[in-house]
């Protein structure tokens, strides 16, 4: 019996830039700017969660996005005061 691809689980979930931007309430251009900081450093460090390239596709590991976002949980900034 052949295995269907949708039944195979890698144990790691990835999302694309559009879903990342929507989930974090940032613009797509901001997410792409973060990716450019990783590219400029040769992949050593950057702003935002680490991007992964699969051919022409750019994806982000959900567990790494959650870890990155948890650093800012509870941090607030007062605007206009």
C-alpha cells in the first residue's frame, strides 16, 4: 500500500512569509527586511526569526518563531507620551 504524502510527518512545521507576517501582525515588507539581515550576515545572525530556503521558497520553523516571539512577551512600548 503506497504512503500518501499528506500522511508523512517530519515533526517540524514550517510557515511562509505571508503567514508569518499575519501571525505576528507585521507587514510583509518588514518580514522580508528581517530576512535580508540574515542574508547580509551570511546566515550567522539577523533580525527576526531565522529563514530557511528550499529552492526558491522561503519558510520559517514554527517552533523557532514561537521562541523568538516569546522573548518579547510582556514587553510594552508607550507611543506618543
